[in-house]
């Protein structure tokens, strides 16, 4: 059974930083795709960042240059370092992992950027 457990969300001021973590069990991150989506109220879920099996990385346009995704293979954990946070980054952030055609999702963690 695949489980993804996120942590690290919270309240931060504009310009601040947060780091999200996603610990996985039942799936090996280094052999699959793992990443983050987010969903703000009234908006569709959008890709934030993902890292592929071969370590190639994609970022959503709105976070390029500010967010960094990484993966610790020994800990089977993915991280999302978020810098220069903006009000519009406020959303629920979901960790996901994809093995072939099947996707698995975490429960989500709230990130609120507010002054």
C-alpha cells in the first residue's frame, strides 16, 4: 500500500520561505516520478514541480526560479524548498507519486502567505 505523508506547511509572510517534505512508503521514489501540485480556492489543481526517475525536473511557470524540488533516495523523501513566497502561492500543496499509469496522492498541507 502506497502512502505519502506531507509536512512543513504553515503561515509565512510574503518574501519568506518554507520547506515541504513528503515521506513515501510502498513506492520507491528514485524509480518513479514524484512531485507537488497545489490547489487554491476556486482554482484548478496545478503542477508545482516534479522530479522524474532519471532526475530530470519540471517546474510550473509560476514558481520557476523560486522553488526547488529535491529527493533523498536513502530516506525515500521528497522536498520542496519554497523561497520568495508570494500571496498567490497560498494553496493546499499535495505530494504525488506516479508509477506507470497510477498516481498516488498525499493528504495535502496548507501553505498560507499573508502579511
